[in-house]
C-alpha cells in the first residue's frame, strides 16, 4: 500500500499548540486549558451537547478545579466499525508555571527558565486538530470519543477516578503522550507509593543529646539499609526488575525536618515510590522499605532505652499493563503508522500513563508520540515535524478501516 499523508492543516495545528502552551494549567488547575479546548471545538462546529465533564474532581483527594473532559464525535453515515477513543491529559508539571513558548527553527522552546508544557499540550493540540481535520475535510470515521484527563502528572488521578460511562464503550484507545509518533507504547510499569512518619524525641543537642531520639538518624539508617539490601534505585532480584526512590524528606506540614541545629530532630516524614512491571514485585520492594524503617526505629535509642514510633503506609498507585503485538489495538496502530510511511515499533514504558488505568477498565490503549522531548526539565522542547506527524497519525488511526 503506497504511503499517504492525511490532510492536516499543519499551520493551524502549530498555531493552536502555541496558544495552548501559553495557557497556565499545572496539575489541579486545568480549568483554563479545558475552556480553551472547548472553545476551539465549538468553533469547529462541535455542539455543546456533545461536550461533557465528569465529576472526578470531587473524588480526587487533592484540590482539582474540574473533572475530566469528554467529547463525542458521531460516526459518519455508512461508516462501520466500533467506537474509538483518543486520550491525552490537560495538566502540566509545576515547573511549567509561567511558561512562555517561542519558536526557534523547527522547535518550540521555553522563552524563560521554566519547562515548556509540551507534556501534554501537544496531546491537547493533536486531539483538537484531529476533530478539525475530520470535520473540515468530511472524512469518514466511526464514532469517536475524545478524552482530556486532569491531574495525570500527580499520579494519574483523573484517569483513576474517571466516570468510565463517558468512554462510550470504545473498543480501543490511542493516548497521545510521548515523543516519536511511530514509537508505540503498548505497556507500562505499575507503581506504589509509600509514606513513613517517624516520631522521635527532642532534646538539647549540645547539653543532652543522649536524651533525644533522632528521627533523622532513624530515616538515614533505614535508607542505608534499603540500599545495602539492593532495594534502592534500580532493583534487580533474579529475573525481577523494578525501581524505587524516596523522593520527599520533610517535617510536619511540609516544613523542613527539624527546626534548629541544637535540637535533636523529633519528627521526619519520608515519601517514596516503587515501580515494576510486576505488581507483586513492586509490593515486595515497598515491603523491604517498611522492614528497613521498622528495623532502624528499633536501633536508635535514648538513654533510657526508648525508641522512635514508626508509622509506615504503602499503597498501590496504578497497575502495570502489557499488550501483545498481535492485539487488535496494536495492529491497528501499526497499520496506521505504515500507511503514512512510518516505521513503527512497540515499546514498554518505565513511566506510568493514563493508559495504565484505561487498560484496567478493559480499554486496550496504545500511546503514541507528538514531538515532546526532555519533559519535566527547563530544556524541554517540541519538535514540530514530529508534532505534525502525531496529528497525521491520529487522523490515520481515526479513518483507517479496523482490521
């Protein structure tokens, strides 16, 4: 089959992306970018009745302005095939606050010392460009649901607490949240989160340090124990693989651990994560951290033999998933990429995606790219030729006959 490029208006898509990148919208504050998406869709002729929000923001245990956004595009007359879903997330990481995009050659980069927000304003622009291309070119397509989630960057919260009835019983989904369009992500690790609170005992560090119980020392010994046991960072145990990271070390209410150098630190709160393609192994890593903290809590004593109180809590954050290459959604993505002359390959991600939860909801999901690079850093950029191909691939996925 000869390669062909779907009729995407690249200039319109790029202009849209520049507008979206300039809209503030870190996790939990997605109201303005959602409003911009809705306004653009209405301008294209999508009726207000086809645009809905769920109430996920009322279930997410973090302040969130709005629920997930869903858009229903009816299938064209005579076009057969089950409903397709296309997904992306509205939010950006905090490092994107105040971002101002500028174009430099074939890239869009941040004008200041912030990240850009290509993750995931590229996805927002791709989905609206998909609607624009289908509507203005009157391309035949099956029923389509566009999904814009909230709080993806803070633990896939929007997808986790989604009202799944708005997905419209789609048969497969294509999630725009990666770099290279033809790199098809068909699986991803799962993750656990853990919190540990250590209650020691304060004392004067110069006059009577022996009367104190240093919660900071307990935490330090625990992390050293986890490292000695091979549970810190990259974790390899036989054929099992995973990662771990204690990411936040703080005191009460997010303040620094300890408040003076002459006082033995009485309280420390450590928060961390573990990841693995095997949910049981992720839980095993978390259990190793728990054992290390409990052990350290018993080792640090005051002059009367008193020890710290250690409260450890671990929980599953999102499940892992993996699809075989012969899965219908994967095969559809491969055919669509090849129809454009791209050379697709399937990949497994070490980062979580909304696709993790969609897979849990029995919605097979392939994640595609749209040119976002060096995400979550001040060096972030969008490579525009890949962004254009991401838009074209979305159109090919929507219009190609399902095998």
